[in-house]
C-alpha cells in the first residue's frame, strides 16, 4: 500500500472521527446540566424513553429512508424524475401511516408497557411517571420516521450538505428545547424536577418537527427535480412496483438495526424486575438503570467515536478491493482497519477504566459516583467489545456477507435475552452489562471466523501487535497505580481539580502507550509513518 494511499485513509479517518465526534459531543455534554435539572432520581424515566427512542431512531435512519435514498438515486441516474418524485410520495405516505398506527398503539398501551418495564409491584407514582414518558415518546414514532423518509430523498439526490445540516439542526433544537424549557419550568416556575424529564422526552418530537419544517421550506424553493419531471415524456413506474422495491431494500436493514439495538430493549424488559426480585428497592434499581442506560452509556461513546471514523473511512477502500478482486490488498486493508481501531481504543479504555471515579464525578458531580464508577468500569468492557463487533459487522457488509451478519446478530441478541436475568441473579447489576458483552463477543467471534474463511485472513501478525499494545496498557496501569499514591491521585469534590488530575493522567497514559508502541515499532507498522526521533549522542 502506498504512503499516499495510507495517508488518505488516516486523513479520512480523522475527518470522519471529527464529524462524528462533534455530533456526539453535543449528546454527551448536555447530560451533565440535564442531570442537574432532572435530579439523579428521575433520570431513569428518561432512560426508559431514551431506549425506545434510540431503537426508533436507528430503525428510522436505516430502513425505509435508506431504501428511499437507493431507489431515488437509481431513478435520478436514469433521468426518470417522475418515478423519483413518486418514490418520495409513496415513502412519505407509508411512514405517515405506519407512524400514526405505531403512535396510537404505544400511546394507548402505555400503562401495560410501564408494568412490563417496572413490574406491576412498582409504586403507583413510578408507574404513572413511566406511563407519562411512554405516552410522550409515542409522538416521536410519528415524527421521526417521516423526517427520516424526507432525509432519505435528499440523500438519494446526493444533497449531503442539506442532509447533514438537517441532522445538526435537529440535534441543536433538541438540546436547546430540552435544557431551555426544562430550566424555565424547574428553576423559574418551580415545578417538580420530573418536568425536566418530560421536556427532554418531548424534545425528540419537537426537534424532528423543526428539522422537518426546514426540509419543507427547502423543497418549496428548490424545484429542479419537479421541473425536470414536467418535461419528462415517459410515465413514472407503477406505484406497486416502487412500493415493492422499497420494502425489499428496507427489510434487511430494519432487521439489522433492530438486532443492533437489542441491548437497550433487553434492559428495558428484564432489568428492573430481576433486580427487584433480588431485594433491591425500586429507587436503587432505577438509579442503577439510569447509570447503565444514560450516564455511563454516554461516556463509553467517547472511545467508540474515536475509533469509528477510521473504520468508516476504510470501508469504501475494502469495497474497491472486492470489485477489483485484489485479495492481497483486501486482506491487508482489513487487518489495518482492525489494527487501527484496536490501537486507538485500547489506551482510551484503559485510562478511563483506571480513572472512572474521577471521570464520572467530573461529568455528573453525583454523590453516587463510586457506585457509578463501578458500573462504568464494566461498561467499558462492553464499549470495547461493541466497537470491535460493529467494526467487523461493517467489514462483513462491505464483503457482501449481509445474510451471515443478520444471523450473527440474531444469535447475539438471543444470547442476551436468555442470559440477562440469570447473570443479574449471579453478578447483580453487572450481569446486565455482562450479557451485553457476551452478545457483542458472539457477534465478533462469528464475524472474525467468517472473514477468516471467506477471505483466508490470517490474524497471527495482528495478534502479535495486539500483545505489544497490551504491554503498553500494562505500563499505563502500573504508572497510574503509582500516581494514585501521590497527591495527584487524591480524591477531590471539585470538578476543576478533577479536570486537572484527569488531564495529567491522560497525557502521561497516552504518552507512555505511544512510547511503548513506538519502541516496539507497532505504531510505525500500523500508521506507516516514521518519526524522526533521534537519540542524544554523548559528547
């Protein structure tokens, strides 16, 4: 692989990581002020709605909208503008109909759903609050899929600037509404802190409507496709054929998206009932649930984001290798993708693991930070496993192994649903995370086995590099344990001091990791660069 080619991958990875990181950063940073508004006792209710929303968002972003993008792009390439416009109309009507039915079903079944989440033995107050957030989030079942369908149309037109702008606008609108209206209701009107949660759940629908309005305004002022359709002589394809085409393309992605988000669904259904059967109080169970599903989940997205951009950047290159049938290049690129993700995520995971209590206190200033640090440490294993499994799944998709990928995800999902309650019984709340880790490891193992068989991939060299990376992790651990014995490791209830401590820890940790991997030539081998670091010669 040429130096310029490799550099383009690294540059593309950095660009991808920067874009994803900016979007995710908004989602991470708003949680701290939201915790102050809603109070830690109420965040679990947001977690219930958040898991439903997260499942919905991923399905809405990868099902019909993806199919719309593919079909519209095909018809535009054929200059069949009437069929492209008809595709948009059919998809919007489909999403409106399905979304409305889903909204009504969830709205009217909010009470039994809340009993499934909390068990019928929960207090009437908790059941009422859970029912309320489910009823509010049901509106998003209507607004978010329609927005996704509209975005899919512009993605098919390759108007990526508008597509990205719409996403950024939605995120900014959501966080602004969530914090702004929540602040007014709680601090100015002195309403109960639970109203901050209600507004946070409602913000999903409000932001979707705002982004949808922006797309409508744009469509009214940009009529290029409509004007081209008027000049077109050939009629559009039959609506039934377009609908069939949309459904055939969308179905595999709907299944994959659902299976990818099964972790939140398993926690939603089984966590509280199993924890309460062990003797945990309702309040403690909900507190830990909020840590798993919201606060620590946001924190583990940091190492996930840092590695995601690189895997995204290399997928088109892998696809190109397949088309050119260059198997030696393909094998090398797959190894480089996996090695790059491992190289980046390992030191971040290790540093976060060893400073979990300081990180959690910095973000949330919680009095339960020691309990949360314990949750975060286990979650970081899930962050590592899920990032690697997601990377492998992306490579499998590029290799055309979608059917195998769905099977792997289904096996992983089934394992999590079967294991979550028994593992909670054995390991308490850690069991829920261990079940999720097991699911990701199963998917990862199947993916690696399929790649080994499909492209005859040899992992020996990658495992050797991994050993040196782990050696760097051991050095970080040893030095951090020594630093904990110094004043730098002292506990502090000041966020500023925690920030200073963490900055020093991470600078030292990343520096040590780089030093070890540079000396062992792992860094040079993965990134194909040679730094001019010369030893001082004695005079």
